[in-house]
C-alpha cells in the first residue's frame, strides 16, 4: 500500500529551489546524491533546471505521473499543490512543510483540510512537519537530513524529527545501518499503525524501532503490533509519560491506573519490547539486527579476566537468565586445551595472557554444548591480547554455530580497529558486560512471546439486552452513575455471582425472606436518597434468627426516618451474609487512547497502600488474565501461604473475563469497580459484594 | 602514612630485567618514561645497567634507603627480598608478583608469611598479585599497565587488575583523568579501608571510585567511608553479590537478608553512592570530578528539540528531581530574546534552528535564576547548529555561575571535536539525556547526605550483667539457642516490655496469678522438653475468670503428661493477654563481614510474602532507625490508613535501638527474632510477644 512512497519509480520535489540554502534544494540534492535509481523532477515556478535536472513549473506539467511527490513549500501553498497532485493522479506524498497542527489554531484547520484532500484523492501521505523519509532498500533519501545512513536491517519510525537527526548522527558513528528511516511528523495520514502494517513481513528489516510520543488509535496499534511481533521484533521507546498522568479520575481504579498503565499494558499485550532509555533502544536494535534469535535462556561466558566475569555472572542471575551448566564433554574439551589455572566451568576464565587460540577453545566448546543458548565474550585489553585475531575467531564461530554471540571488549583507546571489525561483521559489542546481558534477557522475553500459544478468548452467555435497557433508563433519568441495585443487576446479567438478596417492606416479610435465604443475614436500608448507609446506622450484620430480623427491620427504618427525614424509603434489603474469603478488587478505567483497562489486585490496603494491581487492556484472553493475576506481588496470598488452601483463582479469572466482555459490549462504561469480590477456597467460587458503574 | 608509597623520593625495582619482555622491565620503563622526578634503582642479580640506569644486585647494595621498593620476581624469592628491604629500612612495598593467596594452598601460607614480615619491619605494602599503582600527582607509574592515564581528579582503587586495564583504556578514549590509580591485588596489607583513610582530605581528588569484590573489615570500612564521604564523594561498584547469597541461615531474618543486604546497608549508612553498572560508575565519576556540587534538586533544561526535552523531563520527574519553576524575570528574559515559537518555560525549547546565541540566552537565564540548581543542555545536531560556538557558550556560563551544567549532545558522527572540547573543559557530556539526569539525581543524594545532621546514638540503661550471666549458663548447658523464658529475660533486661506473666504450679495458684495480672489471660505449658506447645493443646487463650483458669491448668497439665510422657513439667505460665495491635518483626542476623544486621518490617505475610523488610547495620543511630522504618513499603500501614490512628512508631524505633545496643554489647548473638512485636496506637507502646535468640 505504501509502495509508491517507499519504492517510487519517479519522484517530484515541489519547492526544489536552485538556491542551495533552501530546504527544497537540500531534499532534491539528497535524492540525487544518494544513488536513487528512478526519475527525479524538480518543480519550481521559475527555474528551468535545478542541479542539472529539467525543472517544471507544476506537477501538472510533468511528462508522467510521478509515484511520489515531496512538498517543501510554505504551508499556505500546500493545499493547491495537493489539488494538482490529485488531478495528476499522484498516489504518494511526503509533506515536509511545517506550520500545521503543531502551531495550533489556523494550522490545525489547515491540516484538517490537507487530510481531507489526501483522502478525497485516495492518496497516502507522510507528514506534514517532518524531516522526510529514507529508504536504503530503494536508495531513496527524501529528507533534509545532513547524513545518509548506512544500509542495514533496522526499520525506524520516529515522531520527533530531532530524534531522527540525533539517531542518524549516532548510528553513523556506531556503524549501525537502517533499511527504512521515517520521520512521522504530525502523522495526519500515515501513522505508526500504517507503518507497522506496511513493515509486517518486510524481508529487509529484522527489527523495527519506534520512538513514540503519543498514539492516536490505541486498539489499532495493539492489533497491528500483535501481528507484526509474531514475525519481527518491535522495540519502542515512549516518552512524555509522567507529565501526562494528570487526567482526572473519580474511581479507585482510575486513580491507580494513570496513563502510563495503558501504554505498559499495550506494549506488554502486543509483544513490544519497551526500552526505558535511548541506550537500551540501540543496545537491543543492534542485537536483533545482527544476531539470530536466542532459543533458550542459558548463557555461557568466556573471559580473560575474573572481575568482568563476576560482573557478567551477577548480571545474568539478576536478569532472570541462567548460567549454562556445561556437559562433561565441554569441560573435558576445555581442560584438554586451556592452561591448568583456567576455569573450565562457566564463566570460562581463559586467564589474562590469553591469545585468540584460547578464545577459540573457550567459545567453540561453549557454542558446541547443547546446553548453551548464547555466549558472551569478555575481553579486557592485556599486553598479550591479539585483538584482531580474537575478533576473527569470534566472527567465524558465531557464523558456524547459529547461536547469538555478543561481546564486551572493555576499554576504548586501544580497541578502535577491533570494534569496527566486530560491527562490520554483525557482532554486537557492549562497552560494559551488564548491557550485553540485559540485551540478551530482552531477546529471551521476545522469543518467549513469539513461541507462546495463540491466545484464546472466552465468550460467556450473558443477558446483554437487559443491560442495554437498564443503561437506557439510567441515561433517561439524567444520571451517569448506577445505583447499587442497578449495578447488581448488571453483575447478575453478566453471570457473576451476588449474595442472595430480596427487598422486604415489613418486619414480618424481612423475617420470612431471611429464613428463605438462610441465616445469618445482613440487612440494609434501601433508599435512593441515602448514600452513606452505615453512617446513619442503616446496616446491620450477623442477624441469626427471625426475631432479630423483625427487630432489625424496625430499628433500621426508624433510624432512616430519624436521620434522613424526607428520604424515599423502598424498604429494607435482606441479604445473604457472605462468609469471609480473600478480597479482590476488579476495576475498569477507560483510557482515552487504548479503551478499557482492567485492573486486578488484592483489595483493601494491598491496592490502596501497596499499589499492587496489574492492568491489562480489554479484551483479555485466557492466557493474559492468568499471567495478569500471577504478576501481582500478592499472588502468593491467593495461592495460599502458611498451609492455607488456595483461593478459587479460576473464579477470579472468570470474573475478570466476564468484566472484559461487559466493557467490550458497552463502550459507554467509563469506570467500574467490583470491590470487593469475595473469593472462597478453590472450587468454592467468588461473590461480588459491591460494585460501582459509571457511564459516559 | 602511605606517603612513601604514593610520593616516594626514590624507588627500587626488584626484578628490573634488561629483557624488554619481562614484567620487571616494563615496570621500570613505566617509571622512567612517565616523568617521575625521583631517583630510580633497578635491582637485578647480574645486569650492571637497565634502561641506562645503574643496576644493583640487591637492595642492600643501594647507596641510600629507597622510599619504595617494587617487587616483580617469582613468588618463592619474595620473602628473602622483603627481609633485605627490612634490613635496609625500607618503609613502602608494591608487590606485583602473583602466586599467593589467589592460588590457594602453599600460596596462602606464603602470603601469611609475607604479611608477617611486612608487619614485623613496620612496612606498608600494596599487593601482592596486583597491576601496581599510578599516581599522577607525583608522576609515578609503578605498574605494568600499557597506558599512562591522563592527570585528573579521580582517585580509583580496584580489586581486579583486569578492571584496571579496562578502565585505563576506556578513560583514555574518554579523556577522563585520574589522580591516584591503585590495583589492590590480594590486599594483604593495604586494603580499601587504608586507602580511604589515606585519601581523606586529599586535595588532588574530588571523587573516589572503588571497584570492590569483597571487604574484609566491614565495620572499619563503614567507619572510614563515613569519615571520607563528609568531604569527598565515594562511588563504589560491588560485584560478586548474587552468587554469594548461599550462606545457610536458620532464622527468619537471616534467610531474608542474604549477603547483599549487608553491603546495601553498609553503603547506605556510610554515604557511599552505589553504582549498579560500570556505565553508571563513570557517569558519576565524570560529574563529580568536573562540576561543583549541586545545592538543591531543581533542574532547568535547554534544548533545541522537543523530543529529547520530553525524554529529559520524564527522567527528571521519575528520578525524584524537580523541574525548576522559573521566575517572572527569567521568563521575560527568554521572551525578549528568543523567537516567539520558542518555549519560555522549563524545558526551554530554543527551536531546531538555534545557534549558539540562543543557547547563551537560554542557559544564561536559567543559571541566573535563583530557583535553578543545575542545568542540562540538550543538542541534536541540525544544519544550523554551530557546535564549537555552542560549546564555548556552555563552558563560559558554567564557569560564571557555580552551578552544575551537564550536556547531552545527541549523536556521534558529527560531534567529535565538540565532545573533545566539552571534556577538555570539564563539562560532562552524556550520549543520552536520561543518564545526565540520573547522574544529577545521584549528586543530589550525595549533597543531602553531606548536609544531614550528625547522627546521634541513644544509650539505654540496661542490665547487661544479667544477660552476661544468662548467656554463660546457656553455654554451660551446651546449648546455643535460648529457651523461651531465657529469651524473655534478655528482652526484659534490655528494657523492652513483655506481657505480664508468672509461672503457676497449681490450679489455685494459676487462678490467683490470673486475678493479679488481670483477665483475660493466656495459659501455656512450661516445659523445656515440649517445643510445639500448640500441637499438643498446651496453650489456651482468652481465659476470662478464675474458674476457667483452674480448669485450664488441669487440662493443660493433663494433656502435657498424656502427649509428652516423660517431659519435665515446670508448671503452667499465666500470661497477660495482649490486645491486638499491628505486628512487627525485628530481626538480627550477623553478617560475616559487617557484623550485626538488624531488619524491621511488618510481620506475617508482609515480610514472608512481600519481603518488605529494611536492614541496617548496628549500631543504628536515631536518624537511621527513623529512615529505616520509613523505607519499608508498608510504612503507611503503621502511620494509619483509612482514618486509623498511627501506631506507636517511637516505640518501634526504641525497640530497634535497644536491640541494636544488645547485639553490640553481645557479639555472641548470631541471630535473633522478635516476632511479633505487638505495637499499639501512638503513645500506647509496644510489647514483645515472642523472641528467639541464638548464640555462636
């Protein structure tokens, strides 16, 4: 779909001035000087030629319809040019011109009109307000970047043009290359979702990097990313998180979530590796672009120095990887060739005076061992080190055994040629061993994601109509928050268990209902006008016989009339007294970008004080809810500590999945708390004690 | 004290061979070629001159007593040479020779003898088994390192010679210089403690770096570091942590602590900044060596690009720093000179086409604002950027205002000369903004440490004699674990409250005691032979009257005789029934290096499942216990949530301090748990319900 933009047979540059100080000139020059193999047309109102190419006054005058038109003219003139492009039948645009949405006011309106025209003509557009795009596969540099990146297998999209410049400059120094390099600008049309789709199955990109500041279409992004990450790792850095967390939230869950939780869940559920820093972004990019995927988590370390070996071993254990245990053959192979003072176990210490032959022995034995999934080669430059020969050994062995090999050559001054050689031969080198380890740990997480079974979604039989009608009536009454009885009805319609309960309108009826429900019961005043029932003594618990039920009715009604004169009183609710269990909070908040976000945690102080709650975006799969629940710190309390039996975890999971179905069915639910869900022991189910639902 | 080693007037090299491949030759050459201004004597059995210097067959033949002797000969010959040095009156040794403790067996014995001789002659020694030392202040390079470091204000000690090599190589590429550079080797004599003392008040070192693998004298290290960090920041990286955590521990606290907790507490309590990675170590070294100390936590950011500005702002908020709020004057100054599309608030966005004049405007206004404590200057290289002029502006302003200024020039390829200029002028540059922010955050932690009030230690009046006698009798009986009654006695002797309790030997006496203590009471079998009292029904709670007390006595005694026939029965303990409160665990474990480590956390699942416990080394000051308690995640539960009153926090702190005094008084206590300490509301105190003490 975006072929005409990334692999155009012909490109016209509108604003290609003969003046070398103008941006349009720079763009044209970048196309011409970087081996673009198609036809290039400068468009300029007066010039007859620019950079030796025939120039045309308008797109309309071109001898053919160009695949791609790049626009680098003042914003006021852009719409007219887009019209001309439309008339000419152009399909692809890159609008570098700034002065649109990013300046607010009129610019915003101008961008709206621009997008309308683009859509009207069936075009696709990158920008406006961007640095342009670079595609090393088709040798196309349609940008005003000062540098052409190396050719490589990393596709990059960035919402910040300045980050593009910095990344180009940095990558050029590191010898890192790109396949596609896109400055998204205001992303009025082509955005991160469109690019993810376009780059799915791209044979030229082994890894996709994204620098994101915000995402418009959250669910679209998650779906696209889920598709792509099955084949290609996606590494994203999301900035602008903390400052944004100021959204007002009236519910419990909302205030716990913040906007950060939605991004975290979106990345987690779509298999995107999130980099926390730019360093990490490139550490990972290098590993995925250069090395094969790791097949397990067992790491071997080869080192010529004890200290760095310890540092790396520590890092392996801290990051959830495992130090490989060598087979007897491996240890024998090491013992046969290494000096007796070497360490034949993991980490393999080949001693400070090691030359390349010992690196060969150590790395070969490690990679040949079926119990090793990846190797880290550490080197501190010593008098005896033969750096180039050692690099040759590493490069050769890494190609022989298709397992990831990374290095940490520690130092700088004396390493120049060796580091260049490693980079040119696709061996990722990290200045310090910890970063090598952390990168491998992320790669393990990615392969685990890729290898996980396909997610399954449960669909429950529910009474959707009943909820629809109820919401309609709530809206009609001008309210957004459901009353207690209404909320109970929704819970019931979606198949979640509630305490047995009926409304009594006399002491005798209360006693009758209580006997039918079974003692003990709880009794509560039922009134639309009394919100804080407990405060006026309108709730009595632990009622164990019919006489007490009669007494309680009278007392509750008396108190309600006394302390809330004028309140409408519907009667007294007689309710099954639920026996104690572990209390869970299941809450929903609706993220403006990503939609419903469902949190689950142990209720009370655990979520309030310890903030121990895990969020996932709806719809939640069976695998996701399982993993969600296991990710809270207090999960051991659910599984049971000190010989306690396990709580009914399946019942919690089912509740979350039913809530997921409910909020997907009814986008008008903006907030919801089930608090508490009382969970009994395994096999004994869970009961919703209280629920709160707020509509848009 | 170590003057003769670091600033010797004369140096002899034993093993200074004429053969350029021998280590002794390399060492001699390093001394000669690096501008050492004293006298150098090669010592060699046969050579008459080495590198043009007159050689001597032995130290004994020298015309004077050299201040320092470097030994680079086979290990078997070292002792004899040390004897000669002793006879000649030498005071300082650097033993580079390997083959001592690190090879085990005979080497260990050789090292013991070496140290004995060194001490006998009153010498100080670096090594053995080290790379040597380099002191750029006295232009002394007594090492076989391949490079001489730049002169600078960083003092470094490293337990790993290979790390020394790597660090030298790396620093040389970064332009970072050192004042002292010490490879500690086996640190038989001079260790990290001795160097800390030697480097206290060193006018040539603005920061001390330490690469540590293990510490022998924990308390000595903590005391030395506490002294030094008052004047000079110390940054340490400790490796070899996870693998070591296998020490057997029989108590609750011991198993929660691990060896890592002791190091963490030691660094924390002595003001050492702990670097987690080598990257972080050098990020911090650069900042402290180059820039003045920060006086607050308010950061200003100046950037020519929005994206990196957001990244840096996020990092500031995440790391506990504050984005500075500018004064009206500052905003006016910015508005007067910057283009209208710039951002005049923090972060100051001077727009992509900014040249050095806008950097001047932005940085000057920020540094002049009294509400700004430090500035971060971000730059992505754009077509209009004038890098060298911008560097000049930054350097000049950083010298004018004595506030820390750091940069993040993002890129690589086009930045070379700019980065060299920044480094040469003491402006720390970080490839990515997050690292600039994290480094400033660490600097803030250091100044907070430096500015904190001096710690105060409470001393309680206790009955030390009683405990001493008790421990003696426990040891006499061949036990290491105290019985319940004995443990209670210790608790009582150290002034901690226990439930009122007396032993009854008849039903009537039980009723009598219970009436005196006050109902309700708890009654428990008292027998040295019955460990699991509850299991045999030997505990009854909630006894509310005299009749029940009599009944309980008989029942408990009956059960004890029935289920534990032959057990010695001392009677039945009648105990005050402590009303409910918040339960706290106070535990002690003894770290082999650092001594007693005291943990405090909320009891039960909070420590068991959530591992929410904070450790400090004893003796603990009043300030430390306060901060210790506040550092547990569940601290809000102690302060009270949901309108609950606060627990008696002062009573918890006092308990910890009394335990601290106890374990300092009695080093034979290896483990101790107070679990639970029942804490009532503020002002109502805390009671020890159960305690366990294990002696060496």
